[in-house]
């Protein structure tokens, strides 16, 4: 992950500024790594590996890679597939490939049989995701690192380990973002934290 980010900076950054840019990236990544997450480190790594392996397998297969547009999102071993496939056979093939990747506990398929979306539509989805994340961050009742946001065709999908109260708040926040057509929650629920004992 770090290497990929630094490579992107290398391509964009003038050579004279590259050492300073690398230092800045490493500092930012280090600060991000201490954000709270209800998954343990091993699970986070497994989720990243699932996403990487699934994407590389799907788009490395020349028999299908030009006939699908698939986003793979994994949280706690639960995988959301969103996007389009040009046929039902292709859609099922994508699901079967991802289901057989190590450490995948469950697959939620939101793949539809349809023409592949345009670059403009995907850019619009990315913009909606950014707006939803921004609004979630502003809500003091939520820790946004517990929640993953995915947008496909103006539909927002929310994943993560949350309480029922947090889930309701997050869904309401997302629902009120301009451009969101609907919100689909795919949370795993954890118990509400125990109330503090009254002072004696």
C-alpha cells in the first residue's frame, strides 16, 4: 500500500521535491494507521488482500476483463461486489471467483446484468462517496473508520462493525446527501457499550 502511494507521488512530483514529498506521505500514512478500527490488524490485512487478489484475478482474466465493471470491497471478511456484467453467466463467474478466495466469509452480490457504466457515471459515484464520508466525519456520534462507503449508480452501500444506533445514524446521514438515490446497509452489528456505572 505504501509503495503504491509513493509511486503515485513520484509520477506527479518534480524530482527536486520528491524526498520531501515521500516524507510527507509517510507521516500522513503513519498518522492514518493509528485511527481507531474495530477490526484487529490481522483482519485489516486479510481484507486488503481479499480486495487485491479478487481485483487482480478478475481483471487479469482476459476472457472477462473487458466485459465487467466490478468493485470489490471487503470488511471483516464480508465482501460486497458492486457494478455490472454483460451477462448472467459473467455475473455468476465473478461471484464464484470471489467466493473461493481465501478468508472470504460471505459475498453480497449487488452486481447487475447491464451495459458497463461510463467514466462520467463512475466519477459521479466517487463524488457521492466523498460527500457521504465528509458528512459522516462531521457527525460526532460516529467514528468513520468503522464504516466503509461504496457508491454504485447513485446507490450508497454502507459496511462495517457498528451498533444498531450507529447504523441508524449513518444511514440517515447518507440518505440526506444530495445525489444519493438510496442507501443499502450491510453492517455487522455489535452490542451497545455498557452505560457507565452511576457515581457513588
